[in-house]
C-alpha cells in the first residue's frame, strides 16, 4: 500500500513536473500568442485617447445662458470628431428619471483638427449647475472614454468688455465736441473756414426769388432712420428760413411719409423763426411715393415743367443722383448737393455747382445756423480728425519700424505695439 | 393742358420738333424692317399650367406618435372649440387627393368640406415652349396609334396598351399654352418703357401719363409691401394672433410669450397713432413726440455704429508699414526678401492720401500756407477717387440700358433668332 | 442753345466750338445707337482674362471635385442684367467641376433667380444632377446679415429646411454640414447690402484658413470691396467685364454643346459696352478739344 | 412745455439709452427692437402718405387745374393696385391652407398684384434706372473738361478707367513687357493702382470724416445743441 501510495505520489509529482515542463515550454508561445492577440486588437481598434484639460466656462460679455466648453485633443491625427453631452436640467430630470446625460452635438473632423477644441453651449439655465462630458471619436468610429467637467453656471455680464475701446473712443469724440461747445459758450473766438457750397445757399435762394421761380429741396430717398435724412432736414430748416425771409416758394417733395411729416415740422418751425408763420404753406411739402424711381420720375418731370431756379439735394442718394443733377442742369438751375453716400459723390461733384462732400454735409447745418454752440461742435469734429491722424501716424510709424527691423528687439517691440493698437481699433 | 403746351412750344424751336418726329418715324420704320427680316410673333408668352387639387383630411390617431410624417407635424393643430374642450385636439391637413396615407389609413377625409381646385401657371421661355409643344404633339401623335398586336400574347398586348394610355394621359395633361394675359403685359411694359424713353427727347403727354401711372402704382405697391410683410406679421399677429391666423397667416406659429409680444407691439402702435394725430383738428403737436423718439434712437444707434465701423476700423486698416518687401520665399521675409519699390510707394501714397484728405476736411483751419497745400493734395486724391468711381459706374449703367433694349428687341419684338 | 446763334469763327474751329455746345439730345441718340447697333448685330469682342477673373476661376478650380460650394444669390432682377451672367458661369463651373452646390439668397427676389438658374443652367447643361445630392436650393431667409451670423454658428438655425420644405437633416448634401465653415467655398453674387461685404464681415470668423470666398459684384460696389482682396477674398468678378472674362475661362475649359448663348451673355453684353465706352471716350475728347478751340478763339479775339 | 421741452427730452433720453444699451450684453439687442418698431411706425405712417396723395390729386381734379387728367390717372392706378393687392385678387392658394384665401401667394403674374409688378412697375423702374446710361454720357461730355489741374485729374482717371474697362485697354498696353520697369503702365496694373492705392485712400478718409460727422450730428441732436428739428421758434 505504501509502495503503491508512494508510487501514486511519485506519479503525481512526475505528472506535475511534466505539466510544468510543458507549461514552461508553452510560456513563450503563449506570450507570443498573447502579444499577437493584443497587437491585433490594438491595431484593429485603437481606442482614441480621451480628451484632456476639459473646462467648462462662462462665455464672456453676453446676456447669460451661454457656456463654452474647452478641451485638448491629444492626437488630432487619430481623431475624427467629438461628442459633447450635457447633464440634464432639473426639469428634464423630473420628466425622465432614467437619463443623466443628453447629447448636444456630434462635431466633425474640423472640431478636432487642432489640439485645442471649443464648443459654445447655448440655452443653459443660469439657476442651476450644468456639467458637460466629452468623448473623442476615433477615425474608425470608436469612442474614447468620456471626460466629465466641473459644474458651471452661466453668468450675465452687465458690461461687454470687448467694447471698452469703442466706449473710450466714443467718450473721446464726445468730449472733444463737448469741450469745444463749452469753450464756445465761454466766449472763446471761433474761426471756421469758408465752405463755398454754403455761402451759395443764400445766393441760390435769392436768385430764385428774383426770377420768381421756386426753390426745390430734395431730402434724399431714405427714411428717418438714416442720419443723413435727419442732417438733410436740419439743412432744410435753414434753407426754409432763408426762403421765408426772401418770400421765395420752397417745394419739398418727399419719398417717405414720415419724412414728409418731419419736413413739415421743420419748415413750419423755420417760418416761425423767420417771424412769418403766416406764409407757411403745408401744401408745398408732399409725399410722392416710396419707390426710388417713381420719385425720380416725378422729380424729373416736375423740374422740366416748373423749372425751379435753385435745387438742393441734401440727404441719402443712390442711383438717382445723376438723373436729378442732369435734369437740373438742363433747366439751368443752381444746384447744391450734399450727401454722405460715397458712391454718389462723383456724380454730384461732376454735375452740380456745389457739393458738400461727406463730413462737410454734416457740418453744414451747424455752420448755417451760425450759433456759437453749433460752431463749437464743428471744432470738436476737427479734434476727432486730429486724433485719427495722430493714431494713423503713430501706427504707421510703428508698423514701419517693425518692418525695417524685423527680428530685432526694437522691431519686435514696435510690432507688438502696433498689433495692440490695431486690436484696440478693432482691425 | 393749354399751359403745358405753351411751355413746350417756348422750350424748343419748331424745326427741332419736326426733326425728332422724323427720327422717331425713322426708328419705327427701322424696327419694322427688322421685324420683316426676322419674322415671328410679337410679345410671345407661354405658361405651363398645372392643376392642383386639395382635400381636407383628418389625422387618424395612431397608437405610436413616431409614425407621423413631417407633413402632419408641420401642420398646425386646430384648437378645439369651447364645446369639445376636453377632447384631444384633432389635426387637420389639406392634402392631395391621391395621398398614399389615405390608403394606409393614416388619414381620413373630412366630410362636408368642398375640394379646392386651382390652376398654377408658370412662365416658360418662349423658345423652349415652342420646342416642348412640338415634342408633346409628336408624342401624342405617336401614342395615339394603338399597339400592333401581331406576335404578342394577350397579356403583353394589354400591358403595352395600358402603358400607352398612361403615357398619353401624361402628355395630354401637360399643358403648355400661349398666355394672352402675359402677351398683353409685354405690350404694356414695352409701351411704358418707350414712354419713359420719350422723356429724353422732351417732356411730353406720353411721359406724363407714364409718370402718373408709375407714381400711383408704386405708392400702392410699397404700401402693400409694408402691409403684408411688416404690419401683418409684426403688428397684427402680435395684437390679435387668433384673428390673423384665421384670416391671413394660417401657418403662424403660436408665440411663447403672447402677453409680452402684445405689450411690446403696443409701443409702435401708440407711436403710430400719435403720428397720425396730425390729422386731428386739435393737439397736432403730439405728432412731434414719435418723431423725437425716432430721431433720438437712431441718432444714438448711428453714433456708436459709425464710430465702430467706419472711424475705428478705417484707422486700424490704415496702420500699415510704409516699406514693403517682396518675400521670395514662403518661410521667411527676412532672409530672401528684396526691397519692393512699387509696394513702398503704394504704402506711402496710401497713408499720404488718407491724411491729406482728412486735412482737407479740417474746418478750423483756413486753406492757406502748408495747410492749404496739404489740403490741395487731398483734393487731388479726392478727384482721382471720384474719377475712378465714375469710370467704374459707367459699365453698370450701360448694362442697365442693354437690359431694357434686350427686353424691347427680344421679349417684345421677338428679334432673337 | 441760344448761344449757338452768336458769331462763331469759320472753318474747323467754329465747327469744334459748335460741337462743344451740342444739344444733349444728340448725345442721347448717339448712346442709343452705340448700344442698340452692337446688340442687333451681335458684335462680340475678344476678352483678355484679368487677374481677378483668373483668381476667381482658380479658386473654384483648385478645390477637389465633390467639395461643397455655397452660392448666395444676393441680388434682384434690377441688377440681374449685370450679375446674372456671372452667376450662371459660376454655377456651370461648379457643376462641371463636380462640386456639390447649395444655393441660397439674402435678397427676397434672389430665390426666384436661383430657381431660374437651376432650371436654365444647372439642369440644362447637367441633367444628371440630382436634387439633394448634387445640389440643394435653400431659398431666401429674412434677416440680412443676421442670417450670415446665424449660419456661421449653425446653419440649421438659419435654415431648418430647404426651399421645398424638406428638413436639412434629410438632405444628403448637407450631411455633416454644421456651419458655413463646412463649405469649401462660398460665392456671393451681390448687388449691395446685404452681400459680399457682409459675408466677409460676419462670415469671416467662422471660416477656417482653408476656406475660400469669392464674390461677383456690380461695378458701383466694387471699389468698396477691393480692400478685401486677396486676404479675405480669393477672387472677385467685377461687373459685366468680370463676367465676360470669367465666362471665357469657364467655357474654354468646360464647353457646352447646347444653349451656348446662355453662357455667352457676359461677352454679348460687352459688345455694347465696348462701343459705348469708346463713345464716351470720344465725347470727353471732343468736349476738351472744343473747349481748347473756344479758349484759343476767345484769346485771339481779345 | 408740452410742445417744446418734452420732445427735446424724449429725443435726448432715447438717444442716450440707445448709446448705453450698446455696451451691455443684456440690452445689446434693443437696437434691433427699435428698428423693427420703426418699420411698423413707417407702415402706419403710410396712412399719412396715402392721405396726402389723395388730397393733392383730388384737389387738382376738383379744381380742374392744368394737368388734372394726369392726377386722375395717378389716383386710378393707385386705387387699382391697392385693391388688387389687399384683396389678393387672383392669388395662388397656399397648398397647406387653400381654404384661407388671404394666405395665398400673389407673386406670380397669375395674380393681379404680380402682373402689375412684372409688367408695369418693374419695367418702369428699370427703364427710369436705365436712363442713367444717357445721363452718364452727357455728364461726361459736359463736366469732364480740363479747366484746371483738379479737373484734369478727375477726367484723366475716368478716361483711364473707361479705357481699361474694355478690351481696348489691354490691346493698347499689352506690348509693355510684364517684368519691365514700365509694367505699371499696363491696363491691369493701372487699374489696380488707381483703385487699390488712390481710391482706397480717398474712400478711407471720406469714411472717417463721415463717421465723425455722423457722430457729431448725433451728439448735437441728443445734447439739444441743435434743436431746429423739433422746436417751433
């Protein structure tokens, strides 16, 4: 029995030894096999690396409700897209208790083309926390693990800091006007150069009176939402006052109903100012049609028939500028135009006797009024131009230094300085 | 009328009139000679007529909501009347008579509502229309002959006959017809066009008629545009959404904040009423208030907008280096670059131009001495700018005239081959 | 007219002075003849493709076939005479190159023009093109530049469906298209505001570097757009001349066998341009010669 | 007070509100709101325009002033267009709601409104616009005379652009080699120089000036320095 038992033991041990030997022999094979298996698995489906540095932040300078998701894509070459999910809001959870996340967007390759990725999440509630999680989509459609962000809430900004440069510029421009108005009030002498076109206003109205013909005033074809129309109407006020004093007939056909109303107010006020409210005739200020060329057709015919001695075109003009100016020319009227529509300036310059170019047009009403306050504001405009010229000179000088000394320390400094200047002005 | 005539005769000598009449007659004779040379109908117009039929159907409530098609989803839900408040709202849609959903049981016809039938006419290019009409005629001729039964089994013959009848039905239902109302339209348009052109010779009764039509039609046109595209959707639809939905905009989506919309719409309405107060016998001064609002708001808006978009942006755009290099290699301007005379000159001229023109606009300084000389250079820049703009615009203006002549020669006179 | 009766020197000088005061209606007549005659005679002049036209052609040519292209019809019938030829040529070029085309309009009447172009150009020359796969008509959307802003963050927000009401999620061509940055090229055929300038201003931020933008514009508008070339704009077709040059480049590479006149509109309309420009040049010369003659005469008389 | 001071106060207040609103994200969209209100206001104001049109023309007809027949034509075409457009006469029904007549589309020539647009309004406005081709020629003839140096620049530039805009410019200058010093005289380059150097500079300065002028005018109005717009003497 004992022998038998020992033989059993021995046999067992030997068997074990044999197994061990086989096993030992198999290890390398197994290793290779496993390695191959793993390698195959890896080669077939490289699970894309998960997104890194996931941040969820409030979008700046907005009225709330918007968060921005930032992440880094570790391997852009192996990524085909990104899946963005957000946590459900309390209301949504109440409706559907099983879900925690909801997919908001599945972005394509562009979103992971670079290392840094971002996504704007809109419509986020501001009274509760929101989280997002992001997963990178591999080139074969495999999704990486989701990475979860810290909770965030969108905030409402009261002031858009990106508009700070604009605010500063608005303040500079406004202050330069205000300071000059104050100086004008304090009795400082104001010298404004002659503007030939404006000196001609009295002459033109005078001539119309002498000839016994009408004065035609066209306040452009835009409505009151265009500042040019408003500027044109303030000039109308001055022309109307002169016309009232000379007792010349002033006709104002308009292209918009509201402009007609405003023009009537303006002319009536001018007659009051001239001390002759009884000569104001509402019937001379009429609405024709909103259609640009319908209005022009009327004006052309009207000019040919009535032959006004003086024509004023003050406001926003488009293609009709030349039609009016040529018709006015063919009836031999004195024509004074003013517009801030750059594309139409050439035609007025070519075909009218006098043209107020761009800024001159806006300065005209102030100039014509002759009031000290208003003349002061023109001086303020000049300060604004000086500011512009200064900025251009400094910026150009810096840019030139940067170009001349490229790579040098001075050039680098100048380059960054001009870049921040351009950034300030929004270029 | 007599006053008009008096003005005319004083405006130009008699011999001139005769000359222009002769020229007009010459032109008309020329055109009709051209017409003889290229004969064909004048003012041809064709339309393709499609008859549309719609019936009112009710969506049969389905067990699952996901099976509904998009058409049904986009249709509005008819609000239940007060009597059937508790019942679920029924969705009713107008569909084509042969909508497949009738067969599948998704839709059910609503009884007692008349079928709506109407024609839709789409304009077709005359040349194409003539070709198509000819093609359709020859197709119809071919299809009108019955199939030759020799060598066919009964089934084959019947199948072919059925296919032929179907094809014939399609050919016969395709209707491309001459459209007299469009032809008349072309004649009228041509006469109106000539009426405007006649003004170039001199002001005349023909032009006066055309001008009067233009003023009347265009004034009404813009009022209609304002009515249908602003007042209805932006004012009426906010004030009385149900009424507007029932009468003018059946597709109007329900608002999320009807109360807020209503209150906000009252503001422009109130301003408008104040403006209209002008017509009232007393208190016309109140019309100035809405004007003050308009002038104030737009002055405020344009102030920031113009400083941002024109003032600041243009200053930023002018900050460019005065010297320019031609970079011969893509990677570095420093290594392989050469001084570029042309670019440098352009850069300097650009900055000089901006500054001198700005100096021209200075109102404080009399144009004398250095300022005067600088301003004069500014004027040169302005003149070049204006000259170029003038030159560029000529092309567009001539194209417009080409367009009108094109209409007269081709659409009206049919002179195109 | 009254001055004509005063005493003028005899001979050529007198004639020249008289020509300087000629009644403007003779000028009108000359313009009418200068434009009508080449039209009736179908005069065409060879065009030399300019830098801008070539740049526009290259921009469309350089992106690989199958790219997505967005063509915005930002004009209306009033400027169609000037812009339609280039819109046609751009559409034909994109289709010939095998691009997938989306059409849209920021002007209400532009949609109608785009519809016409699909029928008369796209399906005329490329009847094999399938709606939804090779081309899609998005139609008009109100909101001016706001539409561009919206489209630069999400096209679906601006256009939930195409012009026929099909949701854009069901349109194969727009699969995976989220913003305008997903188009390889945008072409705006623009007659004013909103148009090319707004595309540059509001769309630029959404456009990656690889993105191309080209524009077709009216002559009036071109000077305001020039500063954007070549940085923000790959190419620009200016007025009917740009259209004629570009048309020539396109039809040279991709000739068409039928209805060829639809792709020769630009060149056909350049015929009257040519004569009219010469007339204007002649008028300017005449005016100046006459002025010089009058000045010399007055000088002599004094 | 009611007639003079309050409008000025309203003007200033609304202006200041709109300026400040632009700087806060919460109120940024107010300007859009204001524009939409203005459009409605303009729509309502058409009542005034239409009333004036009727008044002027009816007066002319009833007093049989010269040319009263033309006034009658204006009124008839105005009335006809208005009736046709408001009633949507001949409109194509909306496929989804064919029973609601006023929901139809009246853009095609099938409808009276579309027909009038296509065959009356559109050709008339286009032709009026096309008259510019004639006026451009007569203006060039009359105004482009070399009276002084400025005029020479104006007409010279226009002359060059006119020439290079057609093939003639290229024919005239193509003999200049592209790499020579005088290459800038080639039609292409001349055009580029004029537009990219001179025109860009000129336009920039004009735009800066206009921006300042707009700002100053707005300020004058908002601050009540220029009260001509609203105050009666």
